[in-house]
C-alpha cells in the first residue's frame, strides 16, 4: 500500500494546513498570473506578506525519498 506524503504548515495563522505531495516534482510558490504558473503547493493564501516567491522551491518525491531544491528566489 502506498503511503501518502504531506507537507504541513507549522507556524502562522494556517498552522496545521496540509498539502499532499505528488510523486515526482512539486513546485512550491505562489500563483503567477503573468505566466499562468500554478504551483502544486500554492502558498499565496498562507503568505500575506508575499515572502514566498512565485517559483520558490521544488520538492521531489521518489517513493520514500524527498529532496528539496531551492530555486534561487530572492525571498
């Protein structure tokens, strides 16, 4: 049976909010209206001060291995 992997917000007003990770790449960021980018983990409504970049990081899930790549955002 496959285990579902979740990312959970640990601080702030939306503490406890969970995002299901998909196998493969999961873009972390905010919706980008200029390019129509919809990240798998859209943090726009959880980031009122816009500290998360539109394309902030990628979480890669490969079976039970999770890697995080910082996309070099300035935020």
